[in-house]
């Protein structure tokens, strides 16, 4: 892994903790995703929640991708970074009136609507502005996927989307709403999915729904299949770029496409996850009665995924060539869950050693906080 990063002499000059971003790898990943999607004329919207660093957004916008936003703040961020409004889709289960108004003002591509109540509010607000809002209905397909329970989004118990047994009521109401235009269907079943069979199940469910709508004369012009494609957290050096080829090919094989339907995807983690790394310095090595702790200056305020999702990140000590020992790698935040990993095998750790916490480009910096009045350092960009 060490060959993928700037020299140790460079890293030793950086204030820690900070994020390192490999912009050359990001460019290569974006090109790979677009190349594979283009074979099937698929359109990609970047899921902004994964990482909204301004420079990252600018690079993604320059590659021609659209944007998937879940807040008014994200819409403002992508517009400032150069994404065209006509490539913005706006999702989210709780869109505030002022956020809907912003989207209407900017003439975004589409609202992904999550409930009948929301649909009526959008219709009302669009009517007041003498506009017609393009909408896609987000359907909860009730599919259980093989991922962490906290990042499953497509089963009945989740807050997301319109349940299948309520879809008829929404479709019946649509013609009564004069200030919305039905453009498509939207689905998203979860995140960090590496079992392609989960996406196969989604295709089958979408096919069922489309056949049902076809019989009603309501075939949508656009289908948005969301994202969720995972990355290799355990061996990132072996799989620097996610499996876009298998992902898009699966949908091309199993998803029934009616006529000239436009197919959209919302990729986030798979585009930016491997290009980001958290650099942290060891403050202390603490010998406990039953544990040995490497106490770092980064904590859950910089990378909350291990505390929030029990997520795994590969960790390396780039300052040592000593014998491998096991450490609990923890942060300085006053919470027991402020831990990056237990019994992590690392080359012998000493004070001031530098650790790399890998595959942190997605849901790392974007989920950082100022808890304990902590401040995140400026990121370091390299590679391009």
C-alpha cells in the first residue's frame, strides 16, 4: 500500500489528522465508471453525501457526471462546483419547503418523491410559482440485502420510499395534481453491497412493477436504480477500482428496458471511497492489563463509520518496520466507541508513528463533526 501514497518525508510534514486524496485514482475511477456505463447508455449521478469536498466535486463535475442531492445545502454545493442544474436529482425523505423552492427555482432535472404527502406539497409549492415539477416516485421494493443493518434502505420497515401496497393510491392521485409531471421511478436498496445477487433481485422487482404500470398505460420515461455498489475495504490495494463492469452488465442482462427508457444510477462510495485516506499520528502507546492501545490524534470526529456502522478499515503503520503486534487503535474522543479497530495487526507502534486508515474517501470527511470542539485539518491532494 505504501507505494500508492506520497513519500513518508512528505507525510511527516503534514499536520494531523488530515485526509489525503489521490486525485489521479479518482480520475481513473470516474473514467472507468463512465466507460462501462456508456456501453448501455446509462447515466450516472454522483451521490454527493459520500463526499462533498469542493475540489472533489469540481473534479467529478468536470468529468460530466450529474449529481444526486439529499439537501438544499448539497444542491448549493454542486451548483457552485459546476454541476448543471439539469443533471441534478433531489432525493430525501424530509425535503423542507425552502429546499423544494430552491430546486424549483434552479429547474433541476427531477425530484425523487418519497411519499404521497411530499408529492402534494411539491404540487402546492410548484403551483404557487406557476411551475410544473418533474417527479420520480421512489418505490420501496421490500428487498433485504447483504449489508449492515444500518445501511439497508429498501425494506418495509425503513423510512424510505413508497411501500408497494400504497403505490396504487399514489398513482390514482397523480392525475389530480396539475403542477407535477410524472417522469420516472426511483429505487435504492442499500449501501456497501458486494453481492450482485441483491441487484439481480432488484431487477426482478422493478420488472414486476413496470409490467404492472405498463398495463395501466403509465410506463415511465426514466428509471433510476440508485447506487449501493460496494468497495473492497479489506484489500484495497488489490481492488483500487470498484467492479463497475459486472455491476452495469447485470442490469443490462436482467432489467427489462421499455423502448427508449433512460436508465440512471446514483453512485457515491464506489467513485470516491478508495481515493481517500485518513492520516493520523500516534499520541501514545498505552499498555493495559489485557490490551495494548495505539492512541491516535484522529477520532470518531474525523471518521465515524467504525463507531456508527461497526465498519472495517485497513490500517497501516508507515513509520515502522518492526515486528507485527496487535493493538486496539483508538482516538482521543471521550466515548468508548471512539475506536478504529480492535486487535489490529500493525508493525510495532511507537509515539509519533504515522498511521494510514485506508478506504476513507466516502462517508469520512463528509460525516466529520466538531464534537469535543475538535477541528479537522485541511485535506492534502496529490496524484494529479
